[in-house]
């Protein structure tokens, strides 16, 4: 599994929304400036996340984006699957996007066996991490605490 630039930007935008979950909305300009994400690209990403039911928006001069549910309820697996597709390193071990192997006997394929273990580990990790985990990590890593980092709107 490799995260694209689009996937990385989406996670960074979601981090800002998670850190500001107590606010009614966060302006797209704020997210773009704080995370150094091109605004037009961010608009596309946020619209995609909106279609997935992860964020919601409010239009108008006081408009912006917010998480549709608490950060604790948004697993990284859900976000990554939506943005990047299967979590499996090869399609023959994917539970949601399975495609047959080209090997002669799938049940005895050593590559498939190892890749399935790797897939299971990736899925377990990503299901175990939530957006709340990202937020806690950001607060922990911010020098001098989160107050010294410009996350406030």
C-alpha cells in the first residue's frame, strides 16, 4: 500500500478538522494555508470526502467544512480505502477487491500466503487507528503543546 499525495493531503485536512472538531466549521482557506495544500486540489478532496460521508459542508460567507462524526469514529482504514482503494499489496488477497492470482495453485502459493499476512497486519493497524489517534499524536508532537501550533481558526 502506498499513499498518494491526494491521500496524504486528505489525511492532513482531516487532521485540521479533527483538531478543530469543537468549532462549527473550518474555512477551506484555513486548511489550505495551515497544511500548504493547493486550494483547488483541497476542494476536490473535501468534496470526495463529503460524498463518502466523512465530512459535511456549510455554504456562504460563514461556511466551511467539519467532520460528519466524532474523530473517534473515523478509522484510517475507511479513509484510505475510500481514497486509495484496496489495502492489500496484491489483489488475490484483497477481501473487498479480490482478483484471482496468476499462479498455478492459489491455495499453495507462498507469495500469496505471505502477502495475506501483510494485508492482515495493514488492515489491523489502519482499523485500530482513528482520526482521534492522529489528533492526539499531533498534540503530543507539537513543540510546547498544541497552543504554539497555528491550528486555531
